[in-house]
C-alpha cells in the first residue's frame, strides 16, 4: 500500500513503523479535537486499507459463492455491503467492505492483506469470467455522520484526471469526478436473516449513533479531495487514525 498523501500535510504526525496505520497520519497535533470533529461530521480521515478490484460479468454471483454475504443485489450507489471469507473451519480469513459500480466490484480490506486476498481470489477463479487486481492506486478517505455525504460530494466536485484511474469508466468518472465509490458501514444494523447479539440488553447499543463510511478515490486525488472537503466549511479539519480508532472502539465496532 502506498503512503497517504495526507502525511505531507502541515502538522501530520506519522504512526510508528510497523503500526497497522503507519501509511496514514496518526494525528494532526490534537487527537482529542480531531475525535470531536469526526463525531460531529466536521472531519475526514485517511484509513490504512488495501483495495482489490474484481471485474467481469460473473463477479457478483462468484463472490457470493465464496463469502458469507449475498452480493448479487449490489447496485451502483447503494452503499455496498460487508462480507467475510472463511476457511474450512469457519475462521475468518478476510473481512471485506464490498461495493459495485456496475463495472467493477471494489473490495476493501485491512492494510497488508490485499495481496493475500487477490492471490486467494485468483486461485478460485476456475472457468468463471472474472479478473482480479490489487489496486494500490486507490485509497480510502473516511468520515462520520453528515460528514460522509459531504466527503462524497467533495470527491464528486474534485476533477479526475482520467489517466490516473484507467479502470474507472469514462462516463462514471465524468459524472462523479474523483469519486470511485461510497461505502456505508451498516454497524450496528442487522441485515435480513441476521440477529443482534445484544437482544434483551437493558441499555442502548454503544454504537447506536455510529454512522461511519468511506469513499474510494484515486491515490493521486486524495489531497485534492481533502482540500475540497475542507474548503467548503471553515470549521472542518483533518483527523488522524487515533481519533478514528477511538470512535470505532467506543461504538463497539
């Protein structure tokens, strides 16, 4: 995974080498205020994630057969879904955020896992019409609450150099600027056929107000998209991974 361009922003502090978030800013000098801004929808944060792209007409039905999730109903702009890949003993091997733009199924997973995910998927293609590629040229920017839609709009409003993202269809790129896709975290919602683990609890779920998500943008557009987001409202700011992780843990995610 490439280093986030936001690490070159003034005040950006990197995580220690070997930290799972070492490729993105740890903080920008004030993790507490960054956390508050994220919670209020006034901040965006670079997440250390790997991205794998799956193309071909069989991509949704094929991955449905491999994962814990039915993905055949995915449509462009629907916020995507999450899925797990399991081994023969039912242990989780990959946790995925999946979204489809009508041409490509974008799979986002933990930093450092992209190559293994792509290799596994490639080994399971058999005769199906799918192509798999790890995409280090695509990065993740995240936000919470109203900030997520604002971030997506900032990505749409940021012009895309088509040469920077050759696998994004020209018509989609023209309509959505630098926005490749928007994924909405379903936590703590329960999907059809599932059940909540806290049934009968006498207090609200800790993540009841957690409304998280991220956008996928070309790596070369990350700084520009962040700049568009910040310029639209004077109280907005950048946040680091420490603030994001604090809110995720607080929500029980």
